[in-house]
């Protein structure tokens, strides 16, 4: 026997044991009318259970342990919240348990009622050393069951991420535009430079750009200056002009640039250098100031994409990756994969978060439709699930997979996973 108490929760919840001729440890006939509902909070494991013992029908709670003596180890004998336990379900009944009032607690022992095959399958699933527990079995699970659980994990993922949005929204006194601007900036960092982009966005509020929306040089000066890139002496005209503009604007708005040293260039393709990303970000501000309002108004995915296409990036960046080195001409536009990333991680998230926060299902529906229109992500995690036979049609599925891996597979919560439960039921 090598399983935790959670396994017995599963066995009881789904009655995955021999239900014939059930008797308590005292030999009384026992009938399970309803096993109750799993309690995920403090207190007995199952609430609102209904059990017939002998001729009497009892309604109350059920507590589950590996051994009956665990009741004493957990100090339930002195906890009044366990006085309404009507049945103690254990794998092994090793000691008689009494309630606080001295009455004997009825016990159902499952030791000889759980199939060895089920225990072995659980141990194989739970103690696997592969990338995720059901890597060998998931391809045999009906796709409808897999997709259904991925829908649940996707919603879980976006609810968790939405909480972070709401926390930032609260810090910014309910300003959705500024909150969206902060998250959009972080997204432009694409993991490697996410933190520098976030700090840069905090250094210069979006409302300042609005005062200079008709002057591209000033917008670009505000962006690069706040990001800390205009402290050097420059020979070329464009960066020299940016520096001059920023020196004036910095004093006007009391801007404190972030440290340029926190930006990362190493082991990156030049097209992903933060300087080029900042140039694209400045161009996005020029093209669509107060972007959140526009995102909320646009329902067609093609139109959302166009917000991030054909950005008016300064021509300087066609031949530069940073201010002091010229290179061969390259595209200054955001690639399709990067646009998909922004639509997924910022636009869809904010549609969902706004819908949840304001109680407007319309925006949640739009977020889901947007995810369904985006291609599935390809990364180390999704690749492993694909190799195991999981079909991911779109970003809705791949986001669900990422949540599944993080919250269920990595935590070995197979007994809380719809896919894991189905695998065990196939025993």
C-alpha cells in the first residue's frame, strides 16, 4: 500500500470499491444512500452524506483516513466540528474511536474492498518520473473528456491572471487605460525583458504621451529617455535630437529614467533587442493612444491584428539595432508570432478580466473567441503533450495545457484532474 489519503477521497467519492454486503467494523449492515460532497475547506472530508446503519438513516459528515488511529493523530477527538461525523471511512481499522460524548464512531474498512489493479494504476500514475504523470495513458482518453477539462483549466488560468490585473487596477485607482498600458508594456518585453519594460512603464504614465501624440520625435524621446538609453553622447542626428528633446521633457514631467543596465541583450536575436522593441512600442503609442478603449471596441480579430501592424517605426531602426551600431536593413515591424503573443497574453486577458470584474459576460465570450482564433502555442511543455497524443487546435487548448501542467501535473493532483480520474476509472 503506497497511496495518500486523497486516493481514498477518490475511492469514496466515486464508490470505486466493492459495495457488496457493506458492514461496519461492529458488524452492522451499512448502506450508502449518498456519499456526500467533497469538502475542500476545514472540517470533515465529506459533507451532507446520507448513510443507513442497521435500521437507522443518518445525515451528516464522513471523515476519511488511511488508519482509524489518524483520527487521534489529527486531534479530532477534541474538535467539536467533528461531532457530526456519522461514518469513519478508513483503509485499515487499527483502533476503536469514540466521539467527545463517548459514543463509538461507526467505521467502514476498505482494506479488502479496493481492487489491486486500481491501486497499482494509481501508484503508476502518481509516482511516475516522466514529464507528466499520464504521459503514457492520455492518448487513450476520449478527446471530449480531455477538451472538457482543458476548458476548465483555461478558465482557471485566466481567473488567476485576472486577479493580478485587478490588483494593479486597484493600485491605479480603477484606471483601466493605465493598467492595460502597464501590461502591454510588459508583454513587449517577451519574458526576457518583461521586468525592464514594466519598470519603464511605471516611470512614465501613459497620460504624458497623450500631451505629445502629434509629435513623433517627442513620443520617441519620452520612450527611450525613460528607458535610460539617452544618457550617452551621440554622433548621429536622430539619437542626438532624441536626447535634446528628452532633457526638456524630463524636467517638465520630473521623469526618473530606469537604469539602462537592467535591459538584456545577450543571447538574443537582434530583432528582439529591447531597443527595437521600444521603437515598436513608441510607434504603437503614436498609432493608437489609449489603446485599451480601441481594443474594447473592436470585435473582429483581423481588425485587432491591424492595430499592431504597419507601425510607424522611425526609419532609423531599419539600419540599427541600437543607437551606436549600424547594420544591414531589416524589418522594423512586429512579427506575426509576436502579435499572436500580444493578442493572447494582453488583449484576451484584459477582455476576460474586464468581463469578470464588471460582470459582463459579453467580454468573456469575446476573450474566448479570440483564443479560439489564435494558433496553439509551441513551447517545451505543449510539445511534450503533443508528442503524447494530445491535439491542440488553438491557443484556448494550449493555455489550458499550460495550466494543467502547472497546477495539476507538477503538483501531482491527478485525483482532482478530470483526465486522471478518467484514467483511474478505466481500471
